[in-house]
C-alpha cells in the first residue's frame, strides 16, 4: 500500500484555523450573507450570458481575485488552505460565484508553478489594481476531454490545439470548450500540443492575453447550474504568442497540468462541501420551523436521522478537503491521493446532501422559489470539472498500487 495512507494526521492544523484565515473566512461569510444571498435567485435565473461585474468588483475589493498572488506582487499570499476555506463560504451561497474566483486562481497557478520570475512579474500584478481582473485556464477541447486530464492517455487525445515554434514565438491554432471565465478573462493559461507530436504528448502551457489578434471568444454554454460563471468556447486562429510566455517550458504542460489539478482538487472539494453545507443549513432551518404531526420536523425521528447523516457527511467532507489543502501547501509536488479522494468524496456528498435536503423540504424543496433545486443543479456540476469520478478513481487507484500503468 502507498505511504500516503500511513501519513499522520496533523490534528492541530485541522482544528485550528490560523487567525488570518479565520478573518478572511468571516469577511467572506459576511459579504456572502449581506450582498450575495439576496441576489442569488436573480443570478441563477438570468440569461446564460449574463455576468454581474459589480458583484465581481466587490469580490475583487475583498481580495478574492488575488488570494494566491504572492505579497511581493500585491496579492494576499494565501495557500490552498486559506483559499479552500474562502471557497467553501462562497459556495455555501453560490457555487458559480466561487468558481469565477476559483477559475481565476487556476489561471494564476501555472504562472506561479512555472517559477519564472519574469513571467510572474508580468502577469501577477494585474490582479492588484483597482479594477477587477479575471483569468481562465483553458484545457478542455471538443474531442479531448478527460484524455487531457489523464497523463497516460495523452497519446489518445484527438485534434488537440497545436503550437508551432517560429523563431522567438509560437503560433497557436485550435479551439477550447467550456472555459470558465473565457468570455471575461484578461488572459488565459492555454494548453496546446507542439506540432509533430502525437495527441497531447508534448503539451505546453502558454500564458495568452485574450486580446491577442486571432482569438475569438465564442459561444457561452447554457449550463443547468453554475450559472453565475460563464463557460465559453475560445477559438485560436494563427495566434502569435512570445516564447517567453511559455509556463513550465516546452513540453512541460503535462507536469503543470497535473500539479495544478492536484492543488485545485482540494479547492473544488471545498466548493462541493460549501454546496452541501448550504443545503444542510437550509434544511435545518426548514425542519426547525415546519410543523407536521403536531411537532417540528426535526423532532420526528426519520427527519432527525436524515439531518444527522447530512451533518456527518458535511463534517467528513470538510475534514478531507482541509487535510488535502494543508498537504497541497506543504508538499512539493502536491499529493495525488488525498486531493483526489477529497474531491471524489465531497462531490458525492454534495449531491447526496442536496437530494436529502430537498426531501426534508417536501414540495418546497422542488420549487425554484426556495433555491434548494438550484443547489442540487450546482452539486451535479462540481463532479465534472477538475476530474470526473472516473478520472479521480484512476488517480486514486494508481496511488493504491503505486503505479501509473493503466
Ligand atoms: C461547471 C464546469 C466548469 C468547467 N470549467 C472548465 C475550465 O475552466 N477549463 C477547462 O478546460 N474545462 C472546464 N470544464 C470542462 C471539464 O473539465 C470537462 O467537461 C471534463 O474534463 C470532462 O470532459 P468531457 O466533458 O469532454 O467528458 P469526456 O471526457 O467525454 O467523458 C465523458 C464520460 O466518460 C468518462 N470517461 C472519460 N474517459 C474515461 C476513462 N479513461 N475511463 C473511464 N471513464 C472515462 C468521464 O468520466 C465521463 O463520465 C468545465 C466543466 C464544467 C461542467
């Protein structure tokens, strides 16, 4: 069995939130309750291409666009632990809003992981100005979805975006799909395969300003959930990108992608936990007020059992993501097993808890007015990006057998 399973649990880390993270958590919670919760239903019901820049600007003013940007570049310098706790707060109210900021961090991650001080100095200070700036991370394509997330499947990836070196620059051609923030981001980290190499075997990460000639921001996906954030196609037609914009070196895209995923999975697990927690809190409130059979619902044993199971699942989900985030902050490279396991578990918990919470609320849970069905739609979205259950299962099982031989 893998050594990661024997790793000692760092109890103080899981029970003591550092003061700066606790302050961030309180600040984000207050903003979400006062400012976001009242408009959640309108955000969810808006057209697919609707984007609330005012709200994003307020999130930017709170620091949510620069949580992971180092202090030397004007950021707040938090690690995954602080990020995950902030994202749980956001997702307890609206997962789509959490992903607007989460996707921006995904676009910042390759720049950070590159370790290239010049690339960092050019792109990271963008997030510390007065105006909100967003980023995106573009991996998925029409014919290559999970194949771009499973390194062993790189050779099978079909029609992957191409990059051709010409002197001091590369020329990018191809299309990306479902890119969160693609419509509104200032720049994207874009993964393309070097021409002449099979599938995605020479995947390379480029930092690309999205106003570069040849880029078209295409159709916005009409998603069933996560409606606050925009998922967009990006088209690249002979786009010239300077060689100095490569993050992690030519062919280093797979490494960047894997590291980024291992860090991000703890954060997505936090988003899923937030969705579940929001549903639990709403169900607890409802069951504390609704009277049937002469007493409030929670005093009926069947409902009490449901609420208890839901609460235990949320608690376990939070423990797993906190541990995974802590390990992602303290280990290089970030761990595969703990982050994938946290996401696999939290994604499922979110769906189960939202489903049970709907049942606790009876017909009201099924109505749009009460917002529970919206939480379930969001819960179903979390299990798709940064690794579907099947992709996570492969990563976890590889850890169990200490192999990458699938
Ligand atoms: C809300 C949301 C936000 C997103 N944001 C982004 C973003 O910002 N950037 C980005 O690049 N992408 C983004 N995506 C896209 C997402 O990453 C992909 O949808 C995901 O990787 C799956 O790819 P696919 O949809 O093409 O499914 P496919 O790869 O076609 O998979 C279809 C099904 O087959 C299963 N499957 C595939 N391969 C295997 C295998 N080898 N073994 C077993 N089962 C397998 C999958 O698990 C899945 O159930 C987002 C998606 C959503 C829903």
